[in-house]
C-alpha cells in the first residue's frame, strides 16, 4: 500500500543551525502539507502546498520556515536558525484531492 | 469556524472489551471528511479510518468502526476486542470546504490505556 515516507525519523540539531526535513508523498498526490506537534500538545497545521506554491500557511509558519518541492518526488521543510521551541514532531501529509489526507510517520526534531 | 472536541482526555478499557472514543465537530460545510488517527508512544501518526460526510454507511476497518451521526455532528470511534497494542493517543480530525480543504483540523486527543 502506498505511503508517505519521512526522513530522518529523528534529527538532533544545535540551536541556530538549519535543518531540512524530507518527505516523499504518495506518487499521484497533488496536495502536500506540513504539521507539527510539540510534545504533549495538539497537532498544528503549518503549511499547505499545491501546484508548486504555498496555498495556505499558519501564523506559526514565519520567515524561519520554507518549503520546496525540489524534484518530482520530494517535499522538504527547511527551518533556518532553529530555536529550542522548534523541538517537535513534524508530520508531512499528502492528498490526491479533498477531503482525504495521509500522514507520514513523522520526524522528531530535537533542538539542543 | 471548524472545531473538533474530544471530551475524554483519558480512557481505560479491559483487554478484549470494546471501547468508544467520543468526537464531536462543528462546521458549516456540507462536504467534509472525518478521520481518526492513532499515535503510539513512539510518536508516528497512524491513519485508522475515514468517513465522508456524504457516505451513507458508517465506515469500518477491521476492529475499527466509526459511529457517524451527522445530525448530532458526532463521529465516535469504536474499537472492538481491545488489544494491549491499542494503548495510544487517538486523534479525531476533519477537513472541509470551510478551510478550502487546505488543512486538517485535529482534536486534542484521547489517551487510551488497555488493561490486561
């Protein structure tokens, strides 16, 4: 069964460093998303991406964040100059069209 | 605005018993989708079941079924014959036209503990 794949499963980075979280969406899907979940808290929407551009972003998704689809299969989230409060589980999701959405297994980011 | 409510922060169930996890939602959309996800302690988000607002039958996937009551705006998850491996956080979520289908809104979650 096709699935959304995220790498790495766990990333540890020093405060101030840049990180890139990678996602391979399901191959025929057109809509891509990033969510995050701070430990013990709710899952929060970050950004949606369609037709090679951001379609919606939350107030969390500030200039520190960027997304890219560098080739036909990958979808990346870049966090510049990481802060301690960026430590969270980051989930990628993809969808062929509304309203279904499929999530990856997540990348646990720890900023030290 | 769309909103998901899960009133049970924590639930216990005896192994092999059935359990119902409550979910109510609020939306002005006519077309929307409802999801349940399981998040074990390892952190990954596992898709369990999906119900479309126009689906006439309640969704079922193995031991999981969704008790969809559209008029009451509820989408409770029923897990039959609970297993120890069912212990996890469970999130109810929805996606609809109100948010241009651009995002999935999650509820706060219910922590389920299965007791041997």
